[in-house]
C-alpha cells in the first residue's frame, strides 16, 4: 500500500479543495531533498500535477470571474507551455487580447492576439470544447466573439480579411449577431473599398467618353454601394430603440438614406420595408468582382464617399469595454465608460459634397 503523510491529499483533484496538502508535500520534500523511494517520487509528481491544475483554476478565476485580462494573459502562456492545445488558454489570449486592445487603446499586441484567437477558433471548429463556455453563453457565442475579435484586431492591418471575419461573426447565434456595431464595421469596410475604387474611377475615366471598361468599373462600385446599404440597414434594424445606440443609429440612417436614394432614383420608397425585413435575410458575402457587364445597365453615378462613423458598444461579455469609433479617414476620440454606461464620441464628420461620376 502507498504510504500517505498526514494531511497529504491522495490525488491532485482532492488537493484543489485546499492547499494544506501542497504545503505538507513541499515541507516534506524540502526536509528530505536527497531521499529516494516511493513517497518522494509520488510527492514530486503530485506537486507538479497540482501546480498545473492550480494554474488552470487561477486562469479561470482571472479570466472569467475577475476579468483581469492583463494578469490572465501571462498565466495562459504558462499553461500553453505545458499544454499547447489548451483551448481555455487560447481563448484567454485571443479574446483577452482584443479586450485589452479596446480598453487600453494599445494595439501593439494585436498580431499575437490574432494568432491565439484564430487557433481558438480552429480548436473549437475541430470539436474541442472547454469545461464550460464562460464568459460566453455558448459555443456559438464564443465563436461569434472570437471571429469578431479577429475582425476588430485586423481592421487596420488587413481590412480585406477583417471584413470576412466580421461577416462570419454575424453568422452565429451570438450576441455579436445582435450588436449593431458588427454591421457598422462591415459597412465601413465596404465604404473603404468603395473609396479606393471610386478614386480609381475618377483617375481613369473622369471627363472621358463612356467605354465598356468604365461601365464595368461603375458596376463593381455599385456592388459595394449595395453591400453598404444592406449592412447599414442591419445596423439600424438591430439598434432598434436602444437608448445608447440612438446617436449612432441616426448617423447610420442618414448615410443609409443617402445611398438608398442614389440607387433608387432619389426615392426612399421601400427603405422602411428593407429595414424591417433585412435581418430575416442572409447576410450577403463579399461580392465577387465583375468581369463582364450585368444584363441590366448599371447606374453610372456614385455618391461621394461620405465620412462614416461607427459609434456603439463592442459589448465584450463580462468585460468593461468602451465604444469604438471608426471613420473612413481617422479614428475619432472615444470616451471610456464602465460597462453598460453611455459612451460618447466627437460628432461625426459631415459627408463631403458630392463629386459624382459622369451621368449618361
């Protein structure tokens, strides 16, 4: 029979009920450092196992209960040194890195957080699951926030990929799907691409006779305008009557109305119905660039690239996260507040005067 010291737990699992067994084991090993045999061998293995389990429990406490993400991150890295596939540690590093980037406005660690978030997504989608999904509500909620985290962290360094992650985030049954900021980020990404293509159109075709190439350029631009319309309609619909979102909603609705009327002969007929029904429709994917003209001639006028500001909560579950403001050309200053409190930003830049493409 294996010898047992007084106060020494029989296994690491029972040791987690308290640290008396750890202290007893450490005291014994310190007093007899050269001793060999069954008892010292068992104790050394048990102390190592206890330390590993204790780190995991501490990570859960810091990440889920105390929301101390800065303290959780180095601990999560320690855990990964022993268990490279530990899902909870990857989530803490990926999602925790996103929260820190938002709350501290320091995005120097974005690349690292992106890698951990992507690994967490890979592990979840391969069938791996943690003991519980906290601070998320479910697997779907976790995936929604992880995809959103990657989108947010890549929005400046890799906007094309960021857009695909924001779109993917909105596919899950998650709080992210119900957050108007998700769709505002999608709209802003399309607006940025529209700005590039519009500038290219002006440089190549402004003041010149219409050609098949110029028509095709306009058709591709209009695809982007239609995606912005869809995303802004979703942002407005999801914002609903939420008091904290009304300032943002007004801005989104103004830009939505401008773009919708441009695409519908300066009429807003049907816009209300679009907003009411848009969330019942699938979120459209990133459009494939057209290489041939569509059957129906494209409208050959595009509105000026307006300055679009996204103001709303990033609503990190279980975290204190301020509003995030994104402009086409700059990031307005934001005011950090406690969770659930109203956030504010400087007023959005007024849309520029139209500089339309040629009418035909």
